[in-house]
């Protein structure tokens, strides 16, 4: 049995496409049958449309990549009107990833998403907080707690909070998000990182910093998922550098109910299916009947 | 959308000029001029596939022409006959050959010559002139002689053709349409030139990519109509629409 229940939502399997790497599912659906996925997470949505960052947006590093997309998205209203109806036809669960620059934006966005048939909201707290000079909400637990509490008080959907690995203390962050009312946690988002162009003698990105993802972050992400899963009693969704069934099983053994696949989609567009069938094979070989038997076993 | 992900076997991978390789795969391949494929060698290093234009398609063969500039293209150049290559494509919007008419000029800089063979083969124009600029060695133009009425060359060291940049000898005034591929600065200059003479120009943009299919938004090209994805809405854009990175 591969299906998992997270905060009342039944996913047919634990493989979820990660936010920002899968668009709204349309492009990948013309390559393979995406209804085989447990869920698709939308590109990070914001209340208003965003053009994203200027200049170079990607830089490859050994085993990873830095991205500086800057949350380019059509805004939650156009998402609901244009993308969601098409997404519903893809035959899998939909997780709406949503972030804001102020608490008010979080509330307004959630109220709009409440009225739709998205299955779950993933609260992106890695967004820059205007009130605190642009520092991400997800760095200080006390600030994250406020956002999560306000979001939960108006949210009518299952609420999963996506943690940033840039949190001062990831376990304390997880605790406080639980206290604030999170129904589930997902982690990790990208690591704040940078590169310097030695010929231009300045940072590669206009924004200076960018987010690191891909295999390079996997062991660190795994450690964080392990620590957080042990500390909280709500479901955890793990991600960060997963490229194989082995990686995915490691996250599940670390305590994750499900995993999200991001950067790996770029390496091989149907890699999610390889990971899924690899997990099935492993379960058969090891005599595992239900994926929950190995959850948190390590 | 008609693109596919496939694992193919390398048929031939040959250095045709210093650091310039031609790689062919046999089989049936689709694509229109200006479209590209994402090419990926085995393993996690380098992590991402590389966008490479269609150089030519025959009934039973596709070829790519590429310049070795970094790790990814170096790995590509080391592929031998019989080894595997993962390909995703054909991708993007190419040149609309049905709408390109009259007297046309192709202008290329360096490896920007790569998509021009398949383009010149498929164009249905009355006259076609090629302006190709190179640093020192000239490559990729022999095959094009058949399909062009005249070829102008420049090299930066003056070894072949006129010494200097191709933009210095190009005058758009006598053309109905211009088709351009090369380094961003060169394309920007060419668009400016064409604007002075009011000649329409299409450019093939090169932005760094990850997914290649329009899902990740790392390849954004700013245009007068807003952000466009180079991999899906491009790589071919109307020159006057592009807002250039400084
Ligand atoms: C639509 C399109 C068609 C192209 N067609 C051709 C072609 O036919 N022949 C050819 O030789 N080159 C072509 N290029 C450029 C080619 O993709 C790059 O030269 C190549 O990706 C460099 O990889 P690298 O690892 O060798 O270099 P590195 O500089 O080490 O690459 C580092 C990273 O930057 C990216 N990158 C570097 N330069 C470019 C560039 N100019 N364009 C896009 N990404 C870049 C790489 O993909 C990689 O992710 C094309 C680019 C695009 C966008
Ligand atoms: C190009 C790109 C865009 C992303 N955009 C978002 C986003 O909009 N919202 C979000 O919460 N995470 C975003 N992420 C983070 C991923 O969802 C994921 O948390 C992270 O990349 C780690 O997983 P991975 O190593 O499997 O990619 C993005 C990642 C990449 C590579
Ligand atoms: S490369 Fe992903 S959208 Fe263009």
C-alpha cells in the first residue's frame, strides 16, 4: 500500500511534485501521465501577480543549482480563474503553494483559496517580510508562529507549512509552527546561497543571494527532516535533492509521510515515475506491505 | 505540444573545427528550424541538460553543431559512437518559415551559425544572403552554400573574410527580413541596426535553462509584452519586442 493520509487528505502515493519546478502541471502532463503522482504543488503563488527577479535566474553548481526566479507568478486570482480548472483535469491532488510579504497578504490569499477546490494549502514562509526589512518569515520562529497562527485562523483547507532550512533553529521552528496550528509540515525549501563571477568581480545574481537545491543539499535536508519528524507529532513531507527511490526511502525512513521532488524533474522529466516504481520494487523485495511500516524506522 | 523524452545512441560525434563538434543521432526526429533539444549525458554531473539547436534533420538522422565552452559541452564532446544520450525535444517556437518572404538575410555570430543550416534549407524566400561572423576559424558554412545566394564572412583576426565584426559590414537596408542568432550583444546591435532601417528581424535568444519545457521560469526573456519563457514562447522572438539585459 502506497497511499498516505496527510491532514485528512488521501494521497494515492507519497510522490509529490515540488513547488516552482512543475509549473501548474501542464507542461509535464504533455510528456507523461501525471495522474500517477500523489499530488502536484503549484508554482509559489502570491496575492498579486509578480514579474520575478531581473537578470540571470539560474546558476549550476556541482550537484546542485541556484535559482533566483523571485516568485514570478500570475497571482492567486488568475491562478484560480485560468490554471486551476485545467489543473483539476490532471487527475491528481492539488496543493496550492502560497506566500505573502505581509500577514495581511497571507490572510487575503488564503481566503481566496478557501473558496476553491484545491486539496491543501502549502504556506510558503520563505518569502521576504516587508515589515522586517525583507528577512524571510521563516527565519525566526516567533515571527513564523504569528504568520501560521493568523493563517490557520482563517484557513478552511488543510494547512501545511513549508519550512526554510535557513531557520535559526529548524526544530524550534517546527515546534512553533505546530503551536501556531499547522496541520502538517513540509521541508526543506532552498538554502540561501551565492556565487561570485570572478571576471566581473561581483555576485552572479542581481539579488546577490539565490536558493540552492538539488542533490548537493540532500544529506542536510535529510538530517533536518529526521530531527523535525522526531520532534513533532503532525505529518512531515520531506524534500531536498531527491533524485532516486533510495533517496525517497531515506526521507521516509527519517520520518516523512511523503516526499516532494523538485530539481530532479529537470534532470529527467519523468523521474517521479522512476522514483515511484523504485519504491514499489523495494517494498516488494523487502516484504513491506504498507509504506507506513518503514516510516520513521531509521 | 509534440516533444518527447528519449534515450538515443550516438551515431557520430566529430570535431569539425577547433572546439566545434557535430553530433548525429540516427532515427526519425521532428522539429522546425530554430527549435532545440535538451541534451543530457549520463549521470548527475553535470546535473542539468544543455539546450542545443537543431542543426539539421534528414529523413533518418538529426545533427547538432556545438561549441565546447564549459563542462557540459565538454562531456558532450567526449561521447563516442554507440554511447547513450538523453534528449528532450523538439522544444520551443522556431522560425515561422511560412511567413518569411522576399529578400532575406541571415546574420550569425560564432556558434549562432548552428541553427542556420536547417533554417536556410527550409526557407522559401526569393533571395537569401548569409552574413556570418567568427573569432578566428570559420566553420559550418560549407553545407550552407547550396541554400544561399551569397555569403559574407568576417573574422576578428582577419584570417578569412573581412577583419572585424559581422555587424560592421551588415547593412539591412536592402532586405525585407533579417534572421539572427549569436551572442546577446551582437543580436542587440543587429536589432538596433534593423530598427534604423525599419526592417523586421527575428532573433533566437540564449537564456540559461533548467526544465526546457516552460515549467520552471528560469529562462525568462523580458519583452514589451511582459515576461516570456525563452524555452517555450521562444527562443525565436521578434527583435523589437525584446528588452535586453544591460
Ligand atoms: C535555445 C538555445 C539553443 C542553443 N543552441 C546551441 C547550439 O546549437 N550550439 C551551441 O554550441 N550552443 C547552443 N546554445 C548554447 C549552449 O546551450 C551553451 O553553450 C551550453 O549550455 C553551455 O554549457 P557548458 O556546461 O558547456 O558551459 P558552462 O558555461 O559551464 O555552463 C554553465 C551553465 O550555464 C548554462 N549556459 C552557459 N552558456 C549558455 C548559453 N549561451 N545559453 C544557454 N545556457 C548557457 C549551461 O546550460 C549551464 O547550465 C544554445 C542555447 C539556447 C538557449
Ligand atoms: C526553479 C525553482 C523554483 C522554485 N520555486 C519555489 C516556489 O515558488 N515556492 C516554494 O515554496 N518553493 C520553490 N522552490 C523550492 C522547491 O520546491 C524545493 O523546496 C527545493 O528546490 C528543494 O527540493 P529539490 O532539491 O528536490 O529541488 C523552487 C525550486 C526551484 C529549483
Ligand atoms: S527552462 Fe524552465 S521555463 Fe524555460
